[in-house]
């Protein structure tokens, strides 16, 4: 519920339990929620009662996560079949249900603040929509989001309140931070954050690494202790951190490939040993345009600052817009597989890692439809806008527009 620790640091589990070996012997017979339930109960112990935890996990994973072989030995884990068409649905839906589990009428509503520059707003709003005892405020910068990204949280209504800020994303993020530090707000109501620094959004992302392994064994007929290489398209490194935690729980991963676009602070760190964050630049894989990834400190801590140990598990590569576009073109026209820029970056990372012969799993984090314009331009096809509403079917926009100041935000939250 706290989001950030009181000293400004990020939370991590106190201990990371190892999964019994027998689990992996049976993993290929298990469904995604079955696997997720076992992993979560090991992590959370008795914190949440078994029946409640089971319901939270099963509700979270109520959509498909297929593993598709796009070239011999090269698998795409499609994490984008959730309601907002990006992998962030997994973390956001779990977080929403856990917060709802701990909220009671006596404590009053839990007020969730989230600043978004794109995909997080939709995933969080959708995850919390209709969840009793919660109210969600989505702060987004005026005129920066794509129409589809915006529709995902402005058309819901009920307990979801979009707030357009007359400023940029940094203003939104600053206002959220200021709100947490404001004594009057804290005394009067329960406030929490739903961004990726919240550990509760990160832990459930471990689920699909285990599930991917289960599907991988099924597809390849390999034995349960054979390792696999997994390529992760990285921005704030939340997804990668979850994978590393899964490996700590004994998931047999030989290597994680860190696939960056030109915002490659972490890939450069892996080759030089020096971490030099820089200002982010705009690329076609825009959800990974992060100059100073927030989960870097978590990864250092997990490896106790041991660079050699970290290098044994991780290998980094970065790719330009041109390279990403060429991969998308090739994947469609040679392999018949449609991707978007983030998945294509992960694919390139996997192919660049020669030690595994370019084989393994890459994570497809968003649906191609979420980036229709870019995909159509690069691949040269017309896509159907599946899943969008017909004209006349749109719901009313619930929206307020405010100045980029804490006092403006407070007026809204408190009334
Ligand atoms: C957020 C996002 C990423 C980056 O994930 P991190 O956990 O921030 O590293 C990659 N791809 C897509 C589509 C995203 O929305």
C-alpha cells in the first residue's frame, strides 16, 4: 500500500523462497493460474488466506498467454491478450485485487494515483475498474497520448477519474510525488501509487516466466531441467527484475537478454560496468524510452552489487529504430508473424546472442494493434481495428483538466 518505502527506497522480498524441484517435473501439465498460485503462495506465505489468494490469481490471469514458434527454436511469448493489449495488465490486475482485498469499509476508499505517459494508465484503470473500495486518479499530460491509449481510461467512468494535466509527463509524476508528501492529504485519506516501482505490480510478473517455461517444455519436448534463454524488451527494468526473481526461485534460465532501444543505459552498463543514465530520447519502441531505469537499484541489490555474478545471468544489446523496423518487416514478410517495435527489439536481442544459437523465448509485450500507425507504415499492410468500438457506441468522456499544481490536484481528490 505504501508504494515507496519511507526512506525513499524500493521494496524487495525479505527472502526469496526456492521452489521444490518436483514443481518443475510437473510444470508442463499445469495451467497459468495453477502455476501462479503456487509461486504466489510460496512468496506470500500466510499473508492472504488460500481461498482468497486463489481467487485473486485466477481473476488476474483470465486471459490467454500463448507461446508461438515463429522460426525453428525461436518462440514469442504473447503477453498482450489482456484487456488493454499490453503485458502491464498482469501486474495492474493483481495489484488492484490485492489492494481491494486489504481495503475495508471502515478504512474508507483507497485512492490510487498513477501518472502515465502511455500504457500504464490504461492497464491500471482497467485493472481497478469496478473494484470495490478503490478510486483511481489517472494523471496524464495534455495532447501526448495516442487516441487508443487515452480511450482506455477516459471511457470507463465509475471509480476511474482521468485528470488531464496542462503540462508534460514530468509534471504529472511530480504532482503524484507531492501528493504523497502532503500531510493534509495523508491524514485525511488512504493514498497509494500504482506505478511500476510498487512491488505488488512487479511480483505477479514472475508468473509468466514460469508459465512460458511450461509451454516451452510442451512445445519442444525438452526435459524439465534444461535451461532456456529469455529476451526481455527493457525500459524501467520491472519486467527483467521479475524474471531475475523467478530465476532465484530456481526457474532454469541460462541467460536473460536485455534488449534495449537506443535508450541503452543498462545494456551499456553490462558491457562497461559503469552506469551512466542519460536523458531519454524518442524511439519507435516508445514504452522503453527510459534514460534512468527505476528498477536498476533493485537488480544491484539482488546481486549484492557483484558485477561478475550479474554478468553471468545477463547479456545486453541495443538496437536503432532502423534495425527494429527491419526486424518487423522481416518477421512479417518471411515468417508471417506480425509484431510491433517492443517485441521486435526483444526478437533482435535473442538473435544477437550467439551462445544460444539465437534460440529461446522473446517476450512480446504489446499487441501490434496498439501501435497501428507505426506497424502499418513499416510492414506495409492495413490492419483491422479489432476490439475498438463502433461509431455511436462510445461512452461519454469523464474528464477534468487542471493546471500542473498540487493544489489543483488536491481540490479534485478531496472533493
Ligand atoms: C512498459 C513496457 C515495456 C518496458 O517494461 P519495463 O518493465 O519498464 O522494463 C516494454 N514494452 C511495452 C509494450 C511496455 O508497455
